[in-house]
C-alpha cells in the first residue's frame, strides 16, 4: 500500500471518529432517556453500511477506506459495552437486556438488508 492510502486511512479515521460525538449531541438533546439511543443508531447504521459495502463487492483499498477507516472508526464497540455495563448497574436488568438484544438482532438485520441493497449497486 502506498503512503497516500495510509494517510487517507488516518485522515478518514480521525474525521469519522467525530461522528459518534456529534450524533450523541444531536440525539441526547432530543431524547431525555437513559437508553443510549445515539450509540444504538450509530452502530445500526454502521452495520447497514458495512453490509452494503460487502454486498456491493467492495474490496482492497476501497473497503479499507470506506469500511475500515470511515465506518469502522465511527461505530463504537467500546462505548456499546460501557453503556451496557452502565445499564446493568441498576437493579432492573430489562433495559440492559433490551439494549443488548436489540443491538444484536437489529444490527444483524441491518447488515443483511445492507448486503441485499449493496448487491443491486
């Protein structure tokens, strides 16, 4: 890989890592709830986009830049786990189970739909 590709990975990765912060600001201002809607929305949309890239047959540098550097840096597994832990600290475990279950089921469904749509491109 050329140094320009790695520079693009660094620039895209750094830029797209701001997405969760920005989305959280917008969603948190509108949703006064303990449920982590921002992380949920970011991860579901990321699942869809990665599925679409896969379905479209993106490979090599294209997948590195679009999938790993861009989508990969905007989705956030560590925040997902931190928020799950925070939800699990309460005596009522239902929000935790809802968050984990919905994230997994809807995330897989979003990836599958993205893949199907990606195939049509």
